[in-house]
C-alpha cells in the first residue's frame, strides 16, 4: 500500500510537471522548427487548430489525438504548426495550444504517464477519506539533495522515500530548457564546455524530483546582452555554461530576486544553469496588434538590430504582429515558401488605434488625395476637390483611414491628417458682418465651389463655427434650408464684450448708417463737434443706438468719422493764449461760446481729444461742461519772460535787419550777422530772438562795446562787474562768439541738471547769469521789439532738448599779441619796470578772486617781477581786493595778475609812495 501511495505521489508530481500553459517541450532557441506530437484532452479526442494565436479565433480544422506535427513557430501560449495527412497528400497550417504539444522525444513518457493516471483513477476513487495508509518512518526519510535544495518549500510536512533506482526518481515540474545552439551559432568568444570534463549529468527526470517542491513560474524572455550568458551557479563570477546571441528567445523559471534558473544542453548533457535577471526581458502577454511601418521596417531573425534580416517592408505598409517585450514585437512572415518567426523593433512601427473614431472632415488640399498606403509616395486611390466633406476614421498619428469605392468595390485607403480639417465638436453660434461688397455662401468649404447665395457688405449674418478658415451657415433657397459655408476672412465677428465710448463727430455731417457700410442708408446725422456715445463693434466701425421718430434703432458709425474722448480724469493747469479765449458748447469753434477768459488766465481743464480740452465752468450760477481748443491753451504763461528759450523762433534775416533800421541803428555791424543768429539757433536749439536781443543789450546795438570791437565777444561772456573788459573772453571771430555762448547757455543755464540751471526761461537765467535783476526784463522787451510774442505759435512748438557739438577755438581772456586793443583801457608800464613781492602772495591768470581756478601759483617774499602795466576797467576804488590797482606782471616769461599792495617797485625815480597808478606811471616818464 505504501508503494502504491508513493507511486501515486510520483504520478501527481509528474502530472504537475506538465504545465497548463506551456507544452512538454525542451526548446532553447524557440523560433526553430522541431517535430512534436499533439495530444487531446481525452484519449482519442480531437485537437482544434485555430486561425490565430487565440482560442477565440476560427477553428480551421481538427487533428486526431496522438498525431505528429511540425512546429514552425513556438509562441508563449499558442504555436504555429504544420500538419500533413497520413498519406502526405495534404499539408495544413494553423495555431495549437502549447498545452497540447509534446516534444517527439518525450511522447512515449507522456503516453505512459497518461495511461498510468487513467488505470489508477478507479482504485484511487475507492479509497475513502481517512483510509490512506501512512508512510512508516516518514520522518526518517530525506529529500534528495541537488543544486536547488535551498529553494525547497520548508513548510511541506510530507517526505518521500528515496527510490533505489535513479531512473525512477520523482520528476520535477517541467524543467526550464533551452534548445542547444550548435557551435556555428555561438557568438564569437562564446565559452564552450570541454567534452572531456566529467560533469554530472542531470537528467530531466532526476531534476523533477527537486523542482517538484519548488514554487516557481516558467517564463519566456529575450536575451538583452551580447552575448547573454548562462552561468554554472547564481553568481556572475561563476563559470559560463553557454552563451546566446542578443535577441534570442529563451525559456527559464523564477529562482530568486536576482536570478532565473534554466536547463541547457552542454555536450549532449542537461545542465542546470542560471541567468541574471537584468540580462533578459520577460515576454509580455501575447496581444495581437496592427501597425504601420514608419520607416523601411525590417523583420529581424532575433529581437536584436544586430540579427539578420528576414524581410523588409516599405514605409506606410500595414503590418500584423504580437506583443513581445518593451522594445520588440513578434511577427510571422513568409520567406522562401516557409512561415518564419521574426521580430520588429517598436520604434519602426506605430500601432493602429484599437478603438477608431469616425469623423467627418473637410478636404483642405486641391485635390485632397486618398492614398493606397500610409505614405504620400504611394499610389493615389482617389481624389476629392478642396472643401469636400469626407468621412474617415482615426488610424495613426498624422493619418486617417477611409473607405473609398474603386469600380464599385470598397477599398481601404489613407488620408494625411494635414490634408483635412475636423469640424469643431461643439460649434458656437455667432453673428458677423459681411466685409466684402458681395459675400458668398458656398456649397462646400472652397472658394472654387458654387455659391448658394450672396450678401451685401455690412450685412449682419448668422453662422456657426466649423473648421479653421470657414463657418457653416443655413440659407434658404426656394423656401428650403440649405447648408452652406462662409470663408472666415469674408466676415468679422463683433467684439464679445463691447466697450462704451464717448467721442466727437469729426465730419460736418456725421452719419449713423443702417449697416456697417458707407454705401448703406442712414438713420440720422450729427454736426461736427457733437458729443456722441457708442460702443465697439468690428474693426473700423462702432455701434450706436439712435431714436428715429421716437423709435429706437441700431446704427453704425465709421470709426474714421469720430474721435474717442480721453478716459483720463486727471486735470491739467494751462494758460489762456489768445486775447479772448472762448469755452464752446461742443467741440467745434463754429458752436456758441458759453464763457470767455482773457490772455494769461490760468485754467483747470481735462484732456478730451487730440484737439480739445474739456472744462467745467460756472454759467449763471450753474456748472456747465464746455470745450476749449488746444491752440488756445499753453503750459507757459504768454510772454517772453516765461518762454522756454529752447523753443526755436519763427524768425527771418529780414525781420532782424528791420529791427535795427526801425530803431535808428541801421549802421550797426550786428546786421551783418543776422543769418548767423538763425544758423546757431538751428545748430544748438537756442531761440534766435533771444540771441539777437542779448547781443543788442550787451553791445549797445553793436556800437558801444570794447568787447565786441576788440574781443569779438557779443555777450560779455566771462566778464565780471569788477573787470568787464579784462575778464571777458576773447573769440577768434564773431561767429565763434555766438556759437560758444549759445552752447554754454544751453548746457549750463537752460538744461535741467546744468551747472547754473534755475529754469529754461529768462527768469531762471537771471538768477545766476547777471547781477542786474532787471536783466530779464530788458531782454524780454528787446525780444518783443524784434518780434511780438506769438502765443499760438509757441504753445504748439516743441522744445529742442538736444545740444550741438562743443565749439572749438581760443578761450583765453587775453587779446593775442599783435592784435589791436583799446589804449584807453590797457595801460603799459615803461619797459624794465620791476618790483619785488613783499609777502607770500598768489598771482592769477585774470584779476578776479572769487574763482580759485585762475590761481597760477604763489610768489614768495622778495621775488622780483617785471611789471607790464594795468587795465583801467579793473576796479580800484572799492573794498578789498579792489581798493587798489591790479598789475599785469611777468615771471620767468609767464604773464599774470597780482594785487598792487603785494608789490614794492625797485626802480622808481622818487622814493615816494604814490596812491594812483597814473602818478606812478608819470615817474617813469
């Protein structure tokens, strides 16, 4: 009874070793063909042969139990086989479940196991529960030791008596096997097993006794490494048993977290081997897919781009394949009259959508083509005119599939997605304005198609969104609705959220049109300057509501016929320019005035339009809104005193000369430089009227100025009250004087951040330029004499902020040697007049002490100097340091000025202190 029970357990383990999802087959390189037997679920039963790799597909034919087949392509759950009739007269192919397939060499063992199971079934059924005989001494028996012992299920209580004959050892679960590669198939450098080595042979039956107690899962996968190594133990430093090329399909089982276990044939002997998990990728559950070749797509013999190519397909070909790994698909191809398993790289194909959606779209091209394959280089099956409404399905990115009829036969074709446009799924209803004189509603979304109807420019139309560039509309022809299409550029959609405006009518008669078209009729007209209220509509048009005979009507105003008022609420303060300023009832000078102001009045106003300000004024005790023209207001108070001198004058040479004639100075030399004043204004941006007036004041109309006559200095530039001639600059020419002064005045007095800036007008200049506080008024009066102040002109003239280039030339205060000088001012001492310095003292380049920049140096006590003379314009009758004469001296050939009390004359004819330079000079005669 014990032996029966043990035998029963052996049978159970053997049956357990026959997997449900894989066959009793040893196969290393699974894609290769091999002979096998197929067994039905019941003895003498039938095996179904399917059209595809799943049991849901059509059954092509059936095969009798225990029939021979040729396995052409080994799959994960189904394999592709070839069956020949007994008389070999007929050959058929199809798919059979792997669980029905047994390798031919193992068929006898399978038959015996199946019969054993059948014969013992009745006896097993007779045993009632609880009557099973226990195995005596079961606790003394041990499970046979082998390489897989560490993976035994430690919780199993049942032990099995070890058989005496190794051949009858318990079989394990189906061993993980790989078909042996011949040496010619091995990769270069593959380690071969020396046949002379005495390796222990582990037969499948012997292995099954160990594997039976192991919880494992059989897997298939693709070799990732080149080569992929099968090791002697689960250690990468272990001896390699065998190598496989990258992409080979391998069979193995789970072992631990890092390793798989496999059985390989080495020199004709079965060996346990181990595969590093990262060296293979498990095959995914089989799923049949269809896809499109995105390039010239190769079918490789292994799942590796380094493998040989079985076949290639052109770009756009539609292919059928099954899932394999993350980067590879598996396909069956027909090569040289035989079906072969090949592999497609995932990046070479794009899967066709599994749930295609049906669309209706519009052909964009002229013509729009339906291609035979998924490439524009393929044959065209059919063409459609631009704008045609087409029906198609989603396919792959960039392409749709469509059914067309060729000679009455339905044919699948392909449309490039950029050649069609899909209508919006949720169209919006819109209103728009016809922009052309005749806007067509076309029969299809193409301008080349016929039209249902046309509408005049400005007509308000109703339509809905369709595709980019087109709207869809319903029109009535003969009382029947027809679908038509309007080009988007032929209409304009009014703004969604219109803004409300207030503006001014610009036309003498500003019309309110019935449509947004100047050729349409009008509802009403308004006179120029009228203040109107309207809202935004479309480009170039506003929408307004008007009342006609007491009835409200919608009308349209051309944008060019009105000017929108400013939205600013910030007031500005401006001066009245004309002698009498009017505040008008509307923004038109032809309207009546509600109030008047005199020139120079400061008014509070608000920006309104480009030509008008808005003002609120009191009329008969009531506040009323009025409008003031911009020409009548200025930021400057009228008059030359407040004029920004950076504004150019509108002055002519004739006007300048006429002033001198009119004032009795027609012989003035200044008339000769009239054009130069205007030239300098244009170059430096300083008002020419000011330049002329300033010259007249400084030179006494050009007749009373030593600076003008001897130094070409028209403006007294550089002069001080204590030395009005001596300290004034010398210029090489009158033109240089005008240019230099204009440049310096612009830089230092008229420009913000300038050295002496206090405002760009005469009032600001007077602060630092002249000690005479009435200087500003004298200049202003002369400017008014030359050209009366034009408030209108200056209020509309812009300031010239830029300056011209810095002038070059002599900027000395001394008259160059050899040039004439005024003898009544410049007094020279007799040659050889000497003096000594009586105290350490500074000497200067000109006789002015409030500016230390003119100090030449310090002369020590007892230094002897040559006294050259003195100038009578340098004051000597005031307080220190102008309480005595300043002398021109020479020290070591260099000239300068020194205060007279610092000198002791050494060669005077009389030992007497003289109180005046004149008396001293007499002593040397």
